[in-house]
């Protein structure tokens, strides 16, 4: 397999343009570029590097530094090449004596107010100011201080007489990941523009005028930590000097090599350059050629990788006979033999279906494929499930029923061509921030936004954006709201009839149209149920139907309901009704929560499906794998995660291999999960840390981070991205190797030597991956499945000429109220979600400096509900449901509506899921996290259950060498 060659990574100065070709001459060389291209970029295209400081190819031209001045035949003066568009026949001179003199003078002015500490500066060797000084030939600075007086500057704290310099400002080290040193700022505005144009937060500005101009984060009393800065790192990446600098570079030095890999946090799938010094990771820099993130990042992917070296990480295998005993560190051979004997013993005693696996949405496609293969080819059953069970399993079912495939329809670039966006049950600025930045950029350009969410998320209104409509529905009424939107579209004749007749099942549409036209589905009839005013809902429906290209993005606020699958089908109905399928700027787009949750589903992690979403009952499908694997595959679907736990309590399910998931913290009804795990006789946890599930484990197999392995992730847009090994596994093995060792300890005889061989097997057995191999991924950078003979370079947009299932299928979406209801004992509704700085159960992000922003879960409660209960902001409160109770601090806010409370689930000491119930989606068993009837009351501290849980967790984490 050939090495990945990083494409041309030069900064071209200004963004690329599209348009008619224009030919001009630069320094005697002809060049043809698209209309609208800057002279600066045109020169770069033929290898002529015009000096620049304020220009960057991810920012619009600004023209402030004047270093890129050129001469143009027939024009007066020396215009800035970054702001000058090309013209047919233009003749440009980039290196005349006149412009050389101007550039040297400009650079001399910059250097006169800059500290000359290059040898000790953290940016030494990686400083554009240093590079440009060399490029223009600056060798001396003529500006000298007047006699007996100092030269005004911003970099000396005191003058030669010891007097304080009023222009000097101290370094701002408030942010845990980067510093701001005003003394080195050249006021190029790149950081401010990156915050505005790329991130869309508008946290930075230029304060003062002229010589007093300085970058400012927020108001006069703010520093970077207290400001609106979200620590995405765009400003740091844009800075041409050491003004904004990663603290890791300051401490460790300039990196000397890089490896392109893929982030292991959310489902956006950002590409990064892992920059190293030797084998030590110095920083993660967003990769400009990454097709999912286009050179942008968030605080997690950019900075929160320190968990890989955290002291809590377990690097040696451990075993114990019972969960009451302390752990014993053992060799890999002993641990694997112990695990294999336990599992085989359980099958001999209780039957071959008494054990199973849970695959990880944080591991690679190749690793997930092997885990589901382990249960089917080695255990001899289909007891495999994944975290998608508790997040996006309704997506698979709902889109499969309506469109014929279980994935989103677009790529992320598509949002740049949308005209109206529905965001329902998702909070992109916190859960998928890089996509949110791209969405906000489109909204600032004029697209309209409809938010359907019980909570006022940031997209409803923030800097320079505001939703056209916010439908603040009552939790649990998604189906009623979506059906009411369809009612307006159908009864007002706003549907795209031509699209429906050509692309959809007309008979099914007529049945659906008759159903949805019923007056009981009108906004007026449903407003008292949903809490959404009828006129607001009607206006939103008209906006979407009439607005041009319409795209729908949704998250767990759609799927994690008792009618999650129904809502997904309702969303698909809306897209088909309005003809918003099969072209750029439209589509149905699930925002996946974890980095490889799409891939884990693709790889056959569900108990009823083999890889590629093909039912295990089909003999022709089983034959493919039976021939490849040389085993018989059970035709009966296996157990889902909730079924595994129920069967464990009943006594028939006895053993579990859980790779990279923490079901005790992430799954609903914590007490039931704990009871199920406690009833098992062999629980194998394969992870980085002793997580909550490991409290009930008998074998712990240390895992490897994304930095320590090769493989692929598949993101929310079906994009297969390479994960490349940055450093050697600290535990000795990549996760796929550990699974192979366990399989072989049970007699499997697997002989993989590299993940590329596993991908070859995936391609040979899975039609949507048939054309995928590592060579193609190295060539193209990434590929969106399906990739096969019909689509040899992948499929950015799905259902272009027809649906995968043939004709799109409209499905009746009858609203059925959840069984979880409020009442006198539990009058409030709890819904849950995420926060920007934390990820999932927090196992990774809690072990980084991200805890500066969120060190514990809090309960958001409306001022009205807080006042009725005598609660103030910051008070400890008791949160109780029919399932259990916990305590946490209150945050009084009008982000939530009266009657609704909200919390996150990132911290195990809160264990928010002890509150959630076992109600679930009717089709997939996806838990109903988003609707739990609760009561909130004052509290003095942790509940008895929390104290008991903490004590049990402490006992379960004893390790003998530490205890002896």
C-alpha cells in the first residue's frame, strides 16, 4: 500500500472562484483562471509567491497589510493584489523595483513595533512575519528613538527609564489551550475575520484606532476565557505570528512532521494533521483538504486529545473472578485465555446464544466488522448490537422504509446551496459545531432557518443570525408537529406534484394525502397538544415549501422518542412532498452523534442485519459470508442491547464482550442496566479507561486511541475517511488486533496483518463498499458510499435519478402519545442533550482541560418553575422520576419553556440516566431519553443512591499492585 502524499498545502492567499476563464500575464507568464480570482491567487497558481500577511485562502480578501502590492500595466499606483480581481489581457509585474521598495518599507514599519526575540519565540521557524521579512530582503530598521526619548511601541513593558509603557498589555493565558500576546500583534485582522467568516461566533474585534488598535476578545473586562470565544482554534490557525499560539507549541517546540488522520469525536468526521516532534504529538491542525470540515475545527478535535496520555488510562490487561474482588494485572496471554475459557464455558453450560457483543461507534469500521464477525463466526449467534440502538436506530428504519437506504442523502458541502433549513431535534452548535459554522455562514448569506426544538438553542438567535421560526414544541409531540406541517403543505397545494408523480409511489401518496388532510392534523387542532401556535406553524410550513432548496437536518431529539421511527418517516415525507431530494442544497440529513456510528451500522452491528443492511434471514446473503468465513451463520436475529439486559436478569444471557461503549452511563434506566450486568458471569470491557460499565466487568482489555491505529471512519454524510496511525499503541495492540487475539484464543484462526485486509473483506462481501480499498482512499482522500461499479468514485448525493427502493414511499404517520406522562407527582418533562465542550459520556473530554467550561452536569429550569419551588440559580436540586433520582445544581434560564427541564449526561457522578425510563421506540427499541416525567425540589446534596454508587465504583476500581 502506497503512502499518503499530502496534496499541495500552500496558502493561495484568497479563496478559489468559479466562473468563465480569464487569461492574463504575470511576470511574463500567461495564466488562465476563473473570473473573480484575485491577482494574488492567480500568481500562486503558477508558482509566483507574492509576499502577504493579511491574506489567507480561507478568508475573503481584506487588503490591510499592503505587502502584496503589484504594478499593473495601464493602471496608476500599486494596488493590493489580494483585492484586485483578474481581467482579460491584464499584464502584472509582481517584482518591480518600485514594489520591492514599497514592500520593504511596509515590512520595516511592522518590525519597528515588534519584539526582535525570534530565537526564543515559540513561532520561530513557523512565523509568517519572519518569512516575509526575509522575502522582502529586510536587513535593518531605520526608525530610531528620538534623543533622550523612547520610541513608542507595544512590546516593552517599561521604557529605558523604568517607567510603565501605557501601550503595553500583558499576555492573556486564561484559555487552557492557547495564549494571546498583544505585544506581538501586527493587527492584520486575520483572527477577527476567521472568528467571523469561518467560525461565525464574532467573539473578536479590533478595539481602538490607529496606533491604539488591538485585538479584543469581548468587552473591556473580558479575557479569552470569559468572552464568547468557543476555542475552535480558527484564530490561532490564522495568526501569522506568535500572538495567538498553542500552549503545547510553547512548551514542546515546533513540530517537524505531520500525519493526516480523522477526528474521533462527533459524526462530522473532520480531517486533521497530527503534527509531531519525533513520536510526541504537539498539536492537531485542521486539514484544509478535508472534505467534511474544509480546514475548520472545534474545541474537541482541535485541542481535547490529551486523554490519550491521561494518568487514568489503563495499559495492562486485568482480570478478576468476581466483581467484588480487586483487579489483577496479568499478561495479554493470561487475560485472553481467561476470557476465552469463561466464554466457552458459558456456552457449554447455557447454550451458544448465552453470550454476545456490543460494537463501538468510536472504533474503526474494520474493528467493528471484526467484532460482529466474532459473534457470528466464532460465538455462533447474532447477539450483536451497537450504540446506534440508543441513538440513530430509528434513522436506519425510517429512511430504509421511505427511501430504501439507512443513511443521509447529502454531503456537508450541500448546505452552501440551501435556501431554507429545518433543524429539528438537533443542537449543531454544541453537538456538531464545524457543520454549524458552515450552516451559520449560509444563514448570514440569506438562507432562512426553521428550528423545531423545545429549547431555545443558539441557532434560534445569536450573533448575526436569527431563525425565521422557532417551533418550541412540547417534548414528545414531534410526530404531531411534522404531520401538521405536511397538512399545511398538502391542503394549501404547496407540494411538488410533478416530483411526486415521477419519483414516488402515487398510490401511497394518495393514501398519505387523505390521512394528512384530515382536520385533526391541522395546526389549529394540534396547537394545544404541541404548544406551537397555529399561525407560527403555518408560516413555517409555507416558508419551507415555497423557499427554494429545502434541507432538513435532525438529531437525537427526533430519534430518541417512543415514536422516533415515525418522526423520521414524517421528515422523509416532508422532503418528498416538497421535491427536496436528489440535488445539492436539499435532502434529509441525520446528524450522527459519534465519529463512526454510521460505520458501525454499515458494518452489520445490528442483530438482524449483516454488513450492508441485509437481513440475516436471507439465505443468499448468509451464503456470501458463509463462503468467505467458512462457517454456518444462524438465520435467527439475535438480541438487542435491551433484550440482552432483560435476558441477563432472567438468567439466560451470561456473557458480554463490550468494545468501546459505556452502557452503564449511556443507556437508560441505569438501575436496570446495572442489574443486567451484575447478573452476567463474564463481562469483558475493552476500553481506554475503567469506565462505569467496568464496575461490573471480569476482564478488562486495554484499548487504543484513534491516534494509535490504522483504519477508517464513516461520518454522517457516508464519507469513508482514513484513520492513520500517528504513534505506537501504548497498550501494545490496536483494537482490531485485540479482537483477533480473542477470536483466536477461542479457536478462530484469523490471520489479518493490517486493517487494509479487513477492508478488502468488507468490500468483497458488502455491495455498497465493493469499490473501496485503501489505495482508492489514498488517491481520493475520502469516498462516500455507495462506491461500486456504478459509482466508482463514490456518491456525494443519494437518490439523484431515483430512490434506492425504486419509488419513494409515503408512510402514514399517526401520532401516538407516549406512555410516559406527567401528573401531580411528576409534573415536569425532562429532556437531555449535549454541551459543546463535552462529548457523549465524557470519558475522553472529562480527562482534558475542557472541564474548565463544564465540570459538572446542571439542570436548566425556567424561572417560573424555579420560583414555584423556591429555587435559585446554583442551588442543589433533587431530580426525581418514576425510575430513580439524582441531585445536581440548578441553572435558572428561559432557554427552556415552563414545564420543561433539561440536562446533559456527561458526568458519571450525576448519572442522569438513572432518571430516564425504559420506554422506547416502537420499531427499534431506541430509548425515549427525551421525554421523562420528573419533579424538581430543593436538596442538600447527593442522594443515597449516588453515595452508594460512588462507593461501589471506588471498590470496583481497586487494582492489586496499588492496594498492596
